C-alpha cells in the first residue's frame, strides 16, 4: 500500500471539533471550497430538513412551541391536527421575505443562515433577519404576518424599535411549520448601516435573497462571541474564513474589527483558519 504523504498545514491551524484531526479538517474544507453556492445551499437545506424530520410530529408541536416561546404564550397558539409542514431554512425565509417585500421593508438575513451558506453547514434553530422599519409601518407589518398564519406581538415589535440595544429583537412564529424568525431592527450605527449597504443578493432556490456579506457575518459573530464566549459562534467564524479564504476583503475586516474592538479575536481566527493575521 503506498504511503499517503503528510499534509503541511499552516502554523496554528485548528480543526472545527476535538474529534477531527487537523489534516482531515483541512481536506474537508478543501472540498467545501470546491462546491458551488448552489451545492452549499443544497447541503445546508438537506441537513436541516433531516434534523427537523427526526422529531417533528403532531404530538411534538406543543412541546416545541413551549420550548421556543415559554409557558405564558402557549395558549395563544394553535396546533395542527395533521403532520406539521417541514420547511428548510430557504423555504421558511421566503415566507417571511414575501411579507417584508410586499411592505417595502428593507432586510437581510444573517446569523447561522449566512454562516452556513458561506461556510460550514449546521442546524439552524431560527432565522435571523435585520430589517429597516419605523413606527408607522408596525400595524401593517403585524396585520400581514397575522394574515399569513404567524404569531406576532405588536408590543414586542414596538419595544424592539424603541430599544437602543442592537441585540433586541422580536419574533414571528409560523403556526403551520413551527419555524421561528428573529427580526432585529437596523440601528442608527455606522457598522449597522455598512452591513445593510454591503448585503449580497444571492440567487437562492425559489427567489433571490439578501444575505449579510461574508465579511460582515464574521465581524458580527466576533462581536456576539465577545459577550457570550460561545464555542458555536467561534466554529461558525472559522467555517466562513476557511471556505471563503482569500476571497474575503481583508482590509474591510481589519478596519471594522479595530473599530468594533475585536481585532485580536479576528487575528486569532485567521490564524486558526490557516490564513495568518491581518
């Protein structure tokens, strides 16, 4: 049997999980880099459909909703007698986007949706949107979601708009599929406006969808991780860096990482992804 030559990995390269060797991790991401956008999206959707199919039945509808919303809201919901609809993240996002587009509300999708498309697929518990909305648009927004059989709280929407905390969001829940979206309000901050201006219109199955840029999802997750120290956020960051690599705008990353106070974390992530520091 011929010997397999050892890979020469960049110094500091780190695998995504402890049970994966750096060499296998490098080969896996080399293969992911070869996939087209369509192939990465198909992989992401198939993975999420498989995960949802394992546990969603009429009996679990109430339990899932209870876990996602809490006991105080449970009696506000209704539960299907038939098998619940299982939607992949793209299909569910299209339902939300159709409402936003009809009201001419600007948006982009971020969170694990964006990091999975740009990097390594993982299970998406809910879809994160950033929207640009003002108070007069709230009643039509609430009416539109209710008309499409979503749960939504007008009070929560107003609180998200008036709260200066960029982490504040409101939720919508599709009764039929039990899928949830978190909608964050675009705040009056330079980085927030930069993210909206740099959103990417990606040709995804069914319709084009505005998605946070690869650089901005890395930066946003670095900011989120700075307050949570989340292992999952770090894996998402490394996944995007490993797949996108030299296609990323390094100057943009370094400039905003400096302003956001996460430059040391960015340099560490670049090192562990095999691309050196900025």
